[in-house]
C-alpha cells in the first residue's frame, strides 16, 4: 500500500515522451490511445519523470493506493 503515487495528467500532457525516456524502471508507456501513462506496478516513486516534464503534467497525488 502507498500513500501517494505519480500520475500523468492527460489534460496537460503533450506526449513528448521525455518522461518515458528518463524513467529508470521503464514504467511509462503509451496506452491504446497513444496517451502516456505510468504503469504503477513498475513505478518505485523516484520522481525523475516529474522533474523531466516541462509542462508539469506529471503530478504526485496523495491517497491510499493498493
Ligand atoms: S514529459 Fe510531460 S508532456 Fe512529455 S510525455 Fe511525459 S507527461 Fe507528457
Ligand atoms: S516516479 Fe520514477 S519509476 Fe515512477 S514513473 Fe516516474 S521516473 Fe519512473
């Protein structure tokens, strides 16, 4: 269980792919509609992707995540 997780806001993301390139866990991929998404099972919460996004589309969301 985690108390926060990183997510990509589809309303802000322009699909440049920068976050996917820097993710050390290869946890960012494109879904069937070509939107970039974080595969939560692979993500270790390092935050590197958030720092790479110039549009601040990668956000840390608080909550209870299983
Ligand atoms: S770096 Fe930002 S804009 Fe580019 S694909 Fe990732 S979330 Fe989207
Ligand atoms: S927080 Fe780290 S492991 Fe998770 S998607 Fe971003 S760069 Fe990858």
